[in-house]
C-alpha cells in the first residue's frame, strides 16, 4: 500500500498528477503551429494580393480560429470577447451527440402528461406468438408429420353460434398442451365463461382481445397439433376454427377453402339451427365431407334431465335433422351420418369428454378382455335391443322391458356416473370411482361439483381419441382430396394437374384464403393451403390477384420472408412446408387484396377461383373526426379490406367513404378495428342504411325509342321483369353470359324453360357478369340490319351495363329486369355510329324503357331465427310486427321448453332488432339474422301524390317514395325523376304521359 | 344537326334559348350597355377593329348596341359582333377576334374575369334589376352581427357598392367588406400585346401559333398576375387577398376570410360554385335578385366538394389521361398544360391532348381508351359535373391531387391557374427529392372506387421500355403472315387490340377476308376544320 496515494485522514486521492510532460509537448507543438500560421497570414496580407488570395486568407483565418479552440493555452493569452467565452460546456458535449436536448423556458406541457411517455404497446391479441408452450409432442414431430400428406387432416370446425366449436378445439388442445398460462393473457375485466367451473379452459383459438371481450369467435383461426386416435396412432391435425355468428359466414367460407372436411358441431339441445344449415350448404357447395359432433350432451342430463330413453330419441332426432338438412342442400350426395357408421361423435367439451361408439366400446373391450371392440360398437346404435336374460342383442323389441343397446351400454352408465359424482360425498365416491379405474387426487374431492365432474369424467374418458377417430378415419387426407380440390378450384390445365398430384416436388401452388393481422395490427400474414409443391423461406414467388384470369397484369413478384405453422396463439417457424399443409406466410401481402394464389416464380400460373361471397347490403358512411386524419383512415380502410373477407370499402359518387358489411356485429367489429387496431383515430359514422335495387314490375307500356345525339341512329327497346329464379341463378354464378351461345341457350331452355330463340339471343348480363339483368336482341332480321347491329354490340352492351349499374330512380343497381332490343336503325357510315353516339343512346333508351315499365324499388330482407321460451312468443311477435316483419314459421323445439320462430324482416329495420328483442323479452329470446332475399318495397316511388312529413316514419305505400327521395338527397341528386330527360320524341312523350 | 357535318349552316339555323324577350330600346341600351363609355374608350385608344362579344342570351340586343355604338365613333372604326363562342361565353374569344384582326374586344354580360393574353378587352357587365333596400333588409334579419364580405355577380356590379354602403350605415353588422373587380369599367391590356400585334400581320393560323408561343413565355416569366395588372391609376393590387382573378377584397386588419360570412349577390351558377369551393369563409349566403330570396349555400358546397373527391379518386385509377384544352384565351393556359404534361409523365401514365372546342360528352366519348380527362379551362368552366359521362372530368388541381404521392385531399380547393402553377412547382421539387429514395411505384395501389387493388400500367418508363414487358398487350393474335407488332406504349393501339369490333375487314368473320391485303397508309386531310384541303379541292386549285 502506497501511503502517498492517501491523505492524512486515509481517504484515497490517487497518484500524483505528473503526466504533464506529454501534455506540454503538445502545447509546444500547438503554439508553434499557430506561430507558423500567423506568419503565413502576414505574408498573405502583404499588399498586392488578389481576390483569390483574400479568399485563402479568410480560409486560413478560419483554420486558425479552429486551432485556437484546440489550444486553450493559446486562448488564454489572447483577448477573448465576453460573448465568445464559454463558461459552461455545450449540452452535446455533456450528453453526447446522439441525445436531443430541448430547453423550454415555460411549462407548455400539462402536468398530467408524462415528460418521458412510456412506449405504448400496440397489441390486440392474447398470448405471445413466438413463445412456444410445452406440448405432449415435440414441435419437430408436428412439422415432420405435416410433411406426410397421408397423416395430415385439415378440418374446418363449423356450426351454429355457441354450439361449441371453439370448445371442441379446446378439448384437443387441453389434451396436448400445458394449461398453465392461458388465463394470464386475459385482459382485465373480461367476463370469463365460468360455466364449466374452469375459467381457464375457454377459447384457445379466440386470440383477439375483441373476441375475448365479446365472448364469441369473430375470425377463423387455424390450430395445428398432433393428437392420437383411440388406437394410439398420431395424426397431424389442422383444426380450422370458424366463427358461428351469422354475420361471419365469409370467415366460414375462407375456413372451408383451407380444409378437406368439416367437423360440424350441433348442440344436442338446440339441434339444427339456421347457422348449421348455412354451414352445411357451404360445405356441400365446396364438395366437402362432413362429420358430425353432437355437442353439449351433458345438457340433456344435467339441464333438461331427460330420462335416458328420451335422451336417445333426442340425440337420434338431432342426427336425423342434420341428415335431412344435408339432403335438402342443392348439390351432391353425402353418405348418411350415423354413429354406427363411425362419422358421428358425442361430446361435452365443458366436462372434457367425447366418445364415438367405437371408443366407448373400447372401454368395455378393455374391461372384459374382448379381442375387438368393433362388433360391439356396431350394435350400440339404432333399433338394437339388449336382452339381459339371454345376454343377446335383438333387432326387434320383443320384450317391452328390454332396453335399447345404446341406452343400456352408453347412456345409463353415463347417467349413473353423473349422478354418482354429483350426489355422493367423497368417502362413498372414492371406492365407486376406483372401481371404474378413475383415481383422483385428494384435493380434487374438495372441488365443487362441476369441477369434480370435469375431473372425474375427464379421467374416465381419457384423451379425446374419439374426436380424432372421426377426423382421421372419416375425412379424406389432403392427398385423397386433391383431385376433387383441383376440379373445384380451377379449370383443367397444368395447374389443375399439379394440384391433383398433391406432391411436394410439383410446381408451387398456394391458395391464400384470408389474411391475418399481426398482434400490432400493422402487418399482415397470408393464411393459405399449399396445394402443390413446397414453399420455403426467402423463395421468390408470384402473387396472382383475383382478377388474374381477366387481367394478366394482376400479378406481382414477392419474396417469402418467413413462414410458420399456425397454432392459433403461437406459431412455429419453419424453413419449408410441403403440399397438403396450412401455412402462414409473411412478406407476400403487399399486393394482396383479399385472397390470392401464390405460384412459383417460374412455371404455370393460373388464379384459383376466388371465394364466392354474397354482396353485403348494410352500408355505413365513415369519415375521420379530424379531417386531416384522412390518410390514416384510408390506411385503416385498406387494412379492413384485407382482413375482413366480405367487407367492401369504397368511395361513393357522393364522395362518402362507405363500408359495406353483412350485419351490425360485423360492422361494429370493423369500426373497432378501424378506431383502435389499424388506424387509431376517431371515426365519425353515419346511420346505417342499406343498398337498394331497382326493378321493373310490368312490361313497358310502349315501345320506347331514343335517337342518338346526332340523330342518325335509333334504338327501340322494351323492359320487362325477369323471372326471379333466373335472377338468382345469375347472382349465384350458375350461368354466365360469356358462355358460347349454344351452351347458354341450352341452359336457359333446360333450367328455365325459355324458348331456344330467346335463350340464344342473350347479349349480356349486367352490371358485371353476376348482375341479375339481361339484355337480349329480339329484333327481327327483316326489320333490322342485323350485321350492322352486331357491329355496335359492344357499345350497346356498355350502355346497358352503365344503365344497369346506376338505375334512374336513385342511382342504385337494377335487378331482375330484362331488356329486349326490338328494333335498331343505324347510320350507314361507321363514323356516325361510333361509341360516342351509341353508348349514351343505349343508356338512355334503357332508362326510358325502364321508367315505362312500372319501376319499383327493392330492399334487402333478412331471415331472423329466434329462440324463445313459450311465454315470450307473444312479445316476439309484437317486436317483429313493429319492424314490418312477419313470421313464417313457429314451432316448439323437441325435448326443450324453447320455441323456434323464423321470420322475415327488412334489413333496414333489422338494425337494433336484437337489442329490442332482448329488452322486450327480458333477455330470454335470442336471435340471429342474415340477409336472405330482395323484396319489392310497397308503393310506387314515382307517385307524386304521396305526402311525406319530415321526422315521421313513412307508412305503407308511401315507403317506396320515402326511400327513393332520401337516397337521392343523400347522393346529392335532385328530387325529380322525370322520363322527359330520356325521351326526345314529343309524340312518344305524350303517349308515355297518357299512361302515367 | 350533327356535330360532324359542320358546314356552319346548323349554327345559323339554330334557335337560341333565352331570346323570348323583346330587344331593348335605344335609350335603355345606352344605360345598360354603357355605350357612351365604350365609345369613349374606343376613341381614346384609337382602335379601328372592334369586336363586340355577346353571350347567347344577350344576342338579341347586339344589333341595337352595335348601331348605337357606331353612331358615336368615327366611321373608320369597324364594329362587328362575335357570337357562338368556341369555348364558354364567359371567356373572351381571342382566337375568333384575331381571325378578324380585332384590336379590341368588348365583352358583354357575365364573365369569369380570366385574363386574356393578347387582345385588350373592355368588359361591359350589363345591369340586372336589383332591390337594394329589400336586399339589405333581408340580410339584416338573417345575418345580424356578423362580419360580411359582399361578393357580387358582374351584372350587379353597378349596385354592389350601394348595398355595402347601406349595410355599413345600418350598423347592425360587424365589419362590412366589399369585393372589387379590377377591370370594372376600365380597359384591360395584356402585357404581351405589342408583340402579338406584330405577329397578327401574317396569316391567321400563323399568328395563332406564334402568339401562343408568346403567351407561354409570358406565362413563365411573370410570376404574379399582379404584375400584369390593369393600366391606369388603380393601386388596387389583384391577387393579394382575393382568390378569383380580377376579384379582390380588403378585410379588416387582423381578420382572415374564415371570420367573414360571404354575401353573394346573384343567382346560382358557376361563379357561385367556384367561390364556394375556393373561398373558405365561415359560410356563404346568396341573395337572388330575381326572386328576392336569401339562403345559405354551404351544405351544397360541401356536397359538391365531396363529389369532386370522388372524381379525384377515379382519376387516381386512370392510366390513360386525356387533357382537354377548353380555353385558348386565359393567360398561362400553356404553362398549365406543360405542367400537367410533366406531371402525367412523371407518374408514368399515358397522355393525349385534345382540343374539341365547346366540350360535350359526345365528343369525348369517341375516345374510349382514355380513362380520365383533365379540362384546362377558365375557373368557371372547368367544374364539369360528369354525371352523364362515364369517365371522370377533373380540373388541373384535382389531377395534381390524383397524381401526387405527397399531397393529400384536405378540402382546400384551387381553380386559379396561378395558384395551381405554384403548387405544381412545389410538388415537382418534392417529388424530385422523393424520387431517388422510394421505389415503391411498382406496388399496386388501393383503389377506393372499386375497393380492390389496382396495378398501375407504366407508360414511357425508361426502366421498363428497354426490356421485354410481360403484359396482356404483348400477346398478339398471329395473322397469316406471322407479323408481330409491338406497341411502344401506345394506349390507343392496345385498346384497339382489346376490342372485338375493329372496323371493317377486321371484325368477327376475319377468316373469310384474310386474303384482302391491308391497305397502305395514305396521307390524310390537312387544314383547319371549317374547310379541309381534300383531294378534290386541291385539284381545283391546280
């Protein structure tokens, strides 16, 4: 220890500062330098120096001054101006160059505002996407299995609202995943589904905070996992959980696009509901196999308390209803759903169990050491009775007391087990359960009845092998379904061949069904199904848009940034995935509108069929509360268009930004996302309105003709109503005007009984290929120069399309109107019948003919399905009647105290209907509604004798005019709809007047 | 009656709307048309060829005015009447005036007050009946306590000062400001006038071409219309506070236009629409002298503005742009045209320029490949409501919004050429900076009209045109000679390929006619539209 480094009190002062030698050397150098420069300066400033020298001098002066800064010693000897003196170091010298220093003289910031604001976390999903939970299998095993299309099942879980779809997926997740962290991800104050007594087990696939707050699935999510069937074989399952709410059918369609089969969840008590029917119809349209899960079987036991024999009939009825619904759906045949066939599963996700007949029979087989459970399983359903005396199964119930085998072997034990657990106390229960092989921990017996029941039943049934059985055995693998998929998704060609092969070595084809927003709502991933080939990281691909078939420009090159296997709350990053798997792609969304087809950078390219979704009818005008935030709003709208398959966002002619969606909840979710997730701005919203359609009720009163602006051409036209069946066919895309005339004529003749001449003269549908209006050329060759007429066909079509797009009543599209060209006089020289002459003429004559054919407005009508207890039915009728609705069906639900009421309500009056209904029935009635059809609004919109009083609802026949005028005013059109604008000929005008 | 067989007879035989009142008597014509004042100006300026330009609705008084005027001026001075203007009657028809080598145009009736570039103009506004006291009384009830800016339609110019004075007297308003028209009662001489005169010694067409060159350079050199202002004693500067060329106002110090309520005297029309779109006042009230009604106009203005927003969105989606020249009179239209061309080229879009005279939908519909039109016209004519036309027709300012990557729709609106040019140049500078940094032009843009993504087609892009493009237009049906044609950025040729009917000889039954050899290209007609030099007429000349 060196004493010299410490002072007399023992404090450390360090070694003496004697490093002055090196410093002084530098000083000397500096001083010398300065002296040299001064000498230079004097030399330069000698008389006779030129301008350039003066510049040099200034330059030298500058360098010198810099040197002065460097040499404080030299500075001390100079006279320094007061203002040049530096008393305190600059802020940058203290904090470093990369710290911004702000000096504010006054407190401009409010006290409530933090000086250093915490970084705001933008996160709208629960769970951490990149944190992998512990699973019963290794993630590598899952990824390996996904590489074998025969061991993969892509299953969409669909069904009516609250029929337990998400809970079914939970059942599988619970069996394979660590439970621990599920609930911490729940936002504060979220109502938790406490039904099952276990708040932790709900909604693994409901990852959005919005979904959890509302307690309903809103988005389709995929969950990849490895599960074992009842024989212990491992399968890679991609469970695609779809929402059940009627507004979100588009998400279901997207989910079906990804899957090879559908797991249909049907509530054992409620049975087949409208949502079930719609999922069945969608699945049949896509040609998918269906397996049935009867969910919430526990409700029969614990809630309805049906005797076992009645419970059998209730279950039987439910299954029969499903079969009937499948049979009613328009397309294709489907094998009968029956537990005996192994494609029906019974489940109670709340109590954590599920079984098929085979998996239940396996329990008996294990106990009685039977070699095979299947013979018993075959005898467990239908009119098979068990005679205990002879220990035999019989077909006919000879003995009235002989129970049905299903009741005897399945339901009665189940009932007994329930009764036992609920009724007995721990000492009695323990040996009883032990005899069944169920051994619970002591702590479990202290739980309340529900939790205990879940533990006991969960132990009794074990992992959900039955559920895996139905998926694995009854639904096709991606490889087996590939040929059907190829046929469904694209026209025959190299791409279709590749899809049918389903080979990982083939050319790359990925069908992107939807886009998923990242947790921060700013970037998007594409969720797709690899139909052929292998997609790998940093691969160069082409993204084909939905319009690629018509416009080859609708394609863009992109690079796959990253790809993942999506497991709802987390995702497993992989370097490559082959055909048959579902994949989440990053970095390819830039040029994607809603769906897309991804193909390799080289090789065949063909866009797959886009999702066919109906045009939404509820429209909402939005604008930013602060006008300068318009760019943010536009960005938000774009994100909405990406993530909501059915939503449409556009600017209307009136300059409003309009959102179109199928219903209230849908639009509400969009607004939530717009305000909080994608744009974070305040948005002002107009009252919701609906789209209208314009149609003709009669045939035109006269042959209307209109001359072209140069008066060299004349077109004669009549309008007439189009058969609604034809209109529906066109809207569903069953028939296309671009077909060859022979095929089109054949179809119309066969399907709708048109005569062959009328059928073959169809020129166009409009607006667009799915517009339900028809233009046909019924002119006679002896009156009309057909060849000349054909030369202007494009222009006439364009005029017709334009007219059909913007009807004369209130600029809404026309629907179900047929225009027939009766005569055409066209100028001799082509220059006099150019597009400029023909298009406006065709448009005006369509308007004129339409206005003479009793024009009417059509409004969308919603189908409403209501579940209400018997004593509420009367008030339900009242609520429906107040909203111009009427009931079409009203029947009690078998085996329950509920009534099922089906009604029709105009969509415009359906806004707020649900709230109204619940208020009126004390929250006991429950409804779902969705757009079903178009219906003519009562009254003549052109009837000027109708008096409309402001702030008073229009009634009866005044309604059409009321709707028309309000729509016109909203769009900034004048009140007057006059046919005079479209007819020039005074004589014709007079005739038309005389009819009106 | 067709637009095509235009030998002039149709213009003569056409009935003009609004001619149902009897012509004015000589004495009232003197007061209404300020004949004495006009004669004085003509004599003092020693003009020899005077064109009197009448709009259609005042044409009925044209003979009496010209007769009376001729009486007051020397016989050496010739007076003639201009009617059936080539663009809008609000603009001075300089070209027509130059055909007759007029050295002064007297413009009667409503005008957009856009400045001319070559010919001196005397504006005579005419006088509309007006109940001044009634107007003030009505306004007092409705707008008490507000700051008022009185703006007027030109036929009411004679009494606007009176209205403002009485409003000030009544004391029931805040500050009352009166807008003024710089050219009211004075002669306007464009700055390039001397050179233009020299040119006009040559043939008519030649003069036109030269003169437009002049005006282009004039447009580029003079920065502000203030510099080109009126001769005479006036120290009122145009364009310091006002927004319409020729209209200006002095507001109370420390106040901006948003503190004022505009009281517009006159019936609704293009002037009012233009005023409402461009002036961002508190609100706009209009007083119609004919019906004695006062009403608030702001709601319709907002709706109108929204409709323009829709037009901008549609223009954004367009890849092929047509610029329609709707004026050859307003100063600096050439500069605007140049600016627009550059702007469109910068955005790599295809561009065509049209001059169609008075614009009509029928004329524009002949160019089906054009996806959006820009109308370069005087402020009042350029706002075309394209309801009857399926392509959007936008103003230069709107086109700028549609093309610009940096500028967003804010609701501010510009119709004046001067303001537009300033903004456009500023834009150009910004884009120039941004160009090097961002190469996002390839990403498709989100079309708000269709709600879908739209891939931009890129014309005249150096990056693309060198290599082989992969586009729909590249694939050409093979004909029997195996010719392959590549259309180098020609939108019209691509459009022709996409059509099913391509004129005679190329239509559906093309197979039968394939033996016909294609015709050689021959030289077409030349000359001006009122008499082409066809082959026959040339023969006659020989």
